[in-house]
C-alpha cells in the first residue's frame, strides 16, 4: 500500500548550500554546512555530515536567497551520505523564493 503524504505544506525540491549554527548541550558553539534537499513555507529538509540533536534550536543561512533565520530540529535520521535533518522554521519562507523554485525545478 502506498503511503499518503499528510504534510501541511507542499515541499519543493532544491539543492542549495545551508550554513548552520547552534549551541551544544555543554555550551559549545557548533557550526555546520549542509545541503537543502527540499523546502516548504514552514520548514526544510537538509543533509549534513554533522550530527545535530533533535529539538535543538539552530540559526541558519542560505546565502543564495539572502535567507537567514532560526529553526527547531524536528528529526535527525542517518542517511547513506550523512544525516538527514528536518527543520521547522520560526518564520515562513518568502513566497517569492518558493515561486522561483516551482518555476525552475532544476538544481539550484
């Protein structure tokens, strides 16, 4: 039986670099680079070699879109080339960014 997509927001594929920063449980500032795999108005899924604990709060920056903000880590899963991280954004993604991705689904 095929699984049904019950997400609240449509996801759009993308492959742009993401910069991340967070504070670990011991108070150390941590930094990572990742690659966005898909995005919606309320969140994004990215891939990174770093491990970011679930429920952590991260600051993120996507330079290509001049997008900066904060998010909460909803989940982290081990993937074939690193960790897959789901982020719930604290602010909605600008509609202009989503529309440009819908119009040009090729790698960003």
